[in-house]
């Protein structure tokens, strides 16, 4: 049985080349780090702010980070995270390994 495993690099590369006219649309705004952080797109970009706005439009609460990451956007994964016991992919059902 196949096991669905994706690395961060794979996910970000796939999203980088995602067409804005993808059909069906890909919910890119839902991809956050394993700590709930919305990743910066680099100095002078507004990608993190656009992601924050898209998540808030879906009623996801986004807060500002504290301490050293005071300029970071964070979400509460306990409240908004998706942790399935199994996933369906390409017609097969695979357990999620921890």
C-alpha cells in the first residue's frame, strides 16, 4: 500500500509552479509550517499578508508571533490543523505514518 509522504521542499516547489488558473483551485493558503507559522516570502513581498487574509476569509484566526518572531503570523494547529489517520490518494487509501 502506498504511503503519502511529502517534504517541505517538494510542497513549496509544487506551490511555486502552481498556475493561478488551476482547475480545481488548489487551497495554497492552507499550507503552513509544522509550527503553524505562515512563511515569509522574503523582504519586500506581500505573500504572507495575502495568505493571512485568505485564511481569515475562511474564519481561521491568525495572530502575531511573540518574542523574537513578533513579526510572524501564526495559526493554532490544535484548533485548525488537519491530522488524518489515513488519506486517500489516486484511488488508494494509505495510513499516515508518524
